[in-house]
C-alpha cells in the first residue's frame, strides 16, 4: 500500500469515526499518520515487509511505537495494513 492509499484509508477511518462514535474509536490525527508512516518506513528499511505483507515483527514494532506516542490501548483492527 502506497503512502497516498494509506492516507486515504486513514481519512476513511476518521470519517467513520465521526459518524459512529463509541468508546472503542480511536481519534486518528495527522500526527498519528506521521508517526505510523515513519515507523512503517523504518520497518521497510529493516526488510520487515515481504511479498506485500508486513511481518509479525513489523506489527509488534508499530504497536510499540504507537503505544508510546498515543497511548497503550491500540486495537489491532486499527493497524490492519
């Protein structure tokens, strides 16, 4: 998934959140986009992406980085890339 497609997906998540508020929704922001894109770029440089899919290690590193940046409770469905 390219950066533009990812940004469009994030925008769609934001729109869904706005129309379906609940305690399980994460308030996605441009800052989160930036953190996520940076960590994914680092994971790609570490060769943690094979045949168009991220490795388990890449997902674990993304969750760890986002947890530090925005809080400890990041549901996996927010990271299905």
